[in-house]
C-alpha cells in the first residue's frame, strides 16, 4: 500500500498507488493512482477552467472512488476488487 496525498488549495486528499495487471499489454503490471471522489469535487471547477495544476492532478488519477472509500483504508486487494467491479 502506497499512500500518496495530494494537497490542493491547502487541503490534503488521500490517494493510493496500486499495482494492476494490464490486459492490453498481455499481463504486464502497472501502477495506477486512485483517489476518493472528494478530490474531483475540489478540482472540478478549476479543471473545467483549464487551470494547469487541476488538469495535471486529474491527468494523474486513474479512477475516482466513491466518497470515503480510500479514507476507510482498504487493502490493495480490496482496491483492485473495487476497480474490477466498477470498471467492468
């Protein structure tokens, strides 16, 4: 589990890096960064206004989880299962 918070407008948001298998690349693994939905809410207006910092943050997030999911400190396996269910 790699916790890597993002600070935006003075507030810290939890993000996590998780290791996923990438089907497109024949089983190669990749690290992806996920965040709770609260981060999207914090950057949305600036993102829509093309504020570079907000755009850069969004470009680095693989998926925004339901509010509070990451704050509940799930295991990497729980995050992978959540993503599998959400993305299929």
